[in-house]
């Protein structure tokens, strides 16, 4: 069937998960200003909730195919500051730059308790890995079910066919189990999946509970001239990698890190027992890696990381 246009309908209620600052979303659509105070401004969306954003582009979806549209969203041109300086308005500049045939990898993420239960909000990602690195190609969260309880714990990833990926499922949720109750976390699970052509494939995951510990530390950022532009500091991320039988090296979780009350970039993350590579990174900076292990329940490990601006930046 030939289609000539699509409409993007924006949500009118905030998402249930926390935002990149680790706090609940204050609005359905908003900006976080880069003003060192993380000032939040509501984003006005004219007619976006009712008629949506119309994109005119002809494309064909053949019987039995899944098609992905590639959208180029120009954020700088799409957000306009009102003349009074207080309001921000979405005037979207979006182009459809192409289409790609895709296949769907889908399934459910459940726990190994009796009876088993769906795990909502778990991160499921498609990764390309080798012995020393892993790159996330696409990720999604498992469904919370909403009005349809049958969708609880379900995920769906649109991926390139005739390609092999490590599909990784991980939940940062903590669960009380046993009598007396004891807090546990889920260990990550992984499966290598060869995505077929013109066919969807199901890959379910059952996550096992594990004791856990804590990894903490400080990330230090240094510029070539030893001076960091405090008006435009880099966004720093801490990423945790581990090895899983059957898949090898994979990324488990990534967290943004923000200055504490003293201006230090500190992080503290609970993770299931295991060995981890901890990587601090920022755009245009050379990443730094540390190795730590959590061996027994309640174990703690500390690692300090230093990232340096790339030469010529």
C-alpha cells in the first residue's frame, strides 16, 4: 500500500519514568535549559495533541513487511522562544529522509519466581559486541500494560534483517523476597539473535534474582587548557559493562552524572554481583575505564575516573 503522509501525535501527560535528571517529568513536553540550574520550561505544542504534526512523504509498505521511517528533527530550529522571553513554542522542523525495511524482535520479560510475573520498565537493548566493546543499536522499555494487562512486560525492537545482535534485558528494580524479607536485584540476561528477513522473531527473557552491591566514585573532567567552560559543561555518562555467557561483552546500564552540592561529579549505582568495567565518557572527551567486582551481598566498590578533552577540540 502507498502512503502519502503520516501524523505524529504528541503525548499530553508526563511519562511515568524519571527524566535524565533522575526526577519525575514535570510536564508532558518541556525543555531543560543549559543554565547551570537545570531550569525547566513548559513547551507549548500548538494543536500537537489533537491534529498532530503532519509529515508529507510518500512511501510503500508491502504485505508482510515492516518499514521504518528515518526522521531528521532539527531541534534548534523547532523550538522558538516567545517575544516575552518566558514561553517556548514547538514549531517542528522534521524531514523524512528515507525508509528502511526492518524485522521485529519481540517478547516478554518475566521473573523466575513462582508464579512468574512480568517485569515492567525493564530495559531491553540490541547490541553489537566484540571482546572489548559493546555498542547499543536500539533500546526500549518493557510495557507497563496500561489498560491491557496482557501487554505487561512486553517489548518490541525494530531491527535490520539478516543481522546478528545481542539482545540484552536488564531491570534496575529491587524486589523483597523470602521470609524474613530480603532485598534483591535482577541479574541481566542476554541472547544472541539472528534477525530474519521478512519475518518477525520472538525472544523471551526470564530474569533471576541476585544479591547486589554498590559501585560509587567521582568523574573528573579536564580540558586541554585545564579550564572547563562552566557555561557549557559537557554531559558526562557512566556506563557499566560485563560479560554474559552466550553473548560475551555487553552494556548493562548507563547513567548521566551531575554535580553534587560541592560541584563534584559523583555517582553511586547498585548492581547485581559480578565484575564490571566502569566507563566515564563525554562527547569530544577521551573516555576512562576502571574495573571493579562485587563479590558478596552488600559489597561496595569505588572507582575514580578522569576524562580529558581530545586534542584539537
